[in-house]
């Protein structure tokens, strides 16, 4: 009698491969930045991107974590410049 508890070869563990709405939003905003720069994002979008990038954990990958810190610095500069022009 075959073992009925075998994992099917094409079975996908969705708990690991789930993409959250925040991930989709972060990637969407990052695509805009990579294509056109920060100038095409509103102040609200910049702040949202900052929040989403800060929440993403890259501590397991040193190079990715360093890139995250550089990106956050660039976002902070863009936010500062927008807020200065408001005044």
C-alpha cells in the first residue's frame, strides 16, 4: 500500500512564497524611482516608500542591507527637499 502522506512534487508551500500587498506596493514605487527618479513621486508616496523600505528586513544579507540604508538616505533627502520647497 503506497504512503498517502507523500508530498506531491508540484506542491508549493504558499506560506513562504506569499507576496504581501505591502511588498507589491513597495516594488511598484521602487520601479517608478528606478525609471524616473524621485521627482515623479508625491511627498505622500515618498513617505510611504520610506515606511515600506524601513519595514523590510535585509539583516540576513549584508549587501542588501547596505543598499537599503543608501536608499533610505536618498529618500530622506528627497523628502527634505520637498518639505523645504513647501515653506
